[in-house]
């Protein structure tokens, strides 16, 4: 085709119209375009595939890490659903492996199985999905952390209240005991005082009775002396 174009250019091409020249140019461009495309893909496709494999590796690492955490985490409420992400990862990894293997078998003159643009678009989509999953997991972790702190604060408050109540009960019991002991002492003092008063009254009575007896004896003695 190139030889034909060259022969035409140096033959009929000298007398051809502008329209005919443009048509020849378009024919040559149509022949050259796939060549340029293959050359461009040869340079850009390996880098695009590398980026895709990197994001797939990141997805795999995230999935494995979360699966390990899920095995030891008892609270299922805060667990992240890996199902959709894992399904996407397995599907796109198989796609990348299949296309890469097919691409390596192509000859230099054959058109690529996939393009760097296609691979780059897929890598961006997977990156967005992974970032969304990471953010969702972080939100769950933050929620779990906040609720754990609230539960710990509530437990601490309950413990303080229980301690304060126990202290108040102990103080009330001690005060009641002290009050009871004071009442017992008061009753004992009253009993002692009453007993002392009774003894005093008895002594007074005995003293008065003795004085009366002495007075009677004196009267008898005086009467006897008067009779003498």
C-alpha cells in the first residue's frame, strides 16, 4: 500500500486534484492509526496494568485483614460486610489475569486485547470502591469506640453512685448506732440518778425518824427529871 501510494504520488499525483490528495492522505492515516495505537499501548499498557494490580493487592490486603479481625471480634453489630467487596475483587482479579495472559501472547503487529484507558478506568473504579469500604469500616470502628467509651463511663458512674450509697448507708448506720448508745447512756444516767435520789430520800427519812426518836427520848428524860 505504501509503494502504491508512492508510485501514485510521483505519477498521477502531480496532476491530481486537492480532493484526490486528501483522500489518499485519509487512506494512509487509516493504515497508520492502528500502528500508532499499538506503539502507544506498548508504552502505556504495562504501567496501567501495574497500577491495576497494585489496587487489587490493596483490596486483597484489606479483605484478609478484616477477615482476621472478624474471627476475634465478638460483636457482630460493628463487623463490616466484606461480601460485595470480596466479590468485586475476585471478579476483577480474574479479569486482569485473563487479559494480561492473552496480551502477552500477541504479536507486535496484532491489536491489543485491552487498552490502557480501559485498565486505568477499571483501576479508578476499584480505588473508589476500596476507599469507600475503608471509610465505612472506619465509621463502624469509631461508632464502636464511642459506644464502648459511653458504656465505660456509665459503668464508672454506676460504681461511683454505688460507692456513695454504701458510704451514706454506713454513715447512717454509724449515726444510728451512736444515737442508740447515747440513749442507753442517758437511760443509765437517769437510772443512776433515780437510784441516788431514792437513796437520798431514804437517808433523809431515816435521819428524820432518828431525830424524832431522839426527841421522844429527850422528852421522856425531861419528864422523868420533872417528876423527881
